[in-house]
């Protein structure tokens, strides 16, 4: 399976940084090859060439249509993280969501 490259995006990058660590931990336990980086929404353009998924914090839902425009220009998926796992920084549930977007179990 090809490595999945994920760009976690939130307002400042702080809470998504914790989420990124937890997703990496969950992936390591499962033996899944994944790269997860957390950045501010203003930095998407700097990292768009190095990601397969832009995973957006639920508090940025108001920007999701704007961020989804990247799908038209780049070979990237855009998805909104679910508040249920984001609020608890549950890396396992977030990883499940990521894998479902790529049809991988």
C-alpha cells in the first residue's frame, strides 16, 4: 500500500498538531505507512504538492467549500474531520476516517 500523505489543517495548527501525533501513533500500532503534518489553513498552498488528503478541522467548516477548490487543480482529497473524534483527539477514529476515504481497511 502506498504511503498516505495527510495535511491536517486548523486555524493555528496547535490542536491539529496533537491530532497528528495521535494519528501517527495509531498508524504505527497498526503498521500503516502514513505521513501526517499539521499546518495552519493559511499554509495549504505551501504543502499542497506533498499531500494526498487535506484533513480540515471541524471548526473550519465555514471554509470547506473554499478548501475543496484544491481538488479541482491538484490530485488531492479534501475532508472535514468529525467533531466526535477531533474534540477528544482520538487518533484511532481519525485514522479510520482517513482510511475510509482511500477505501483501505
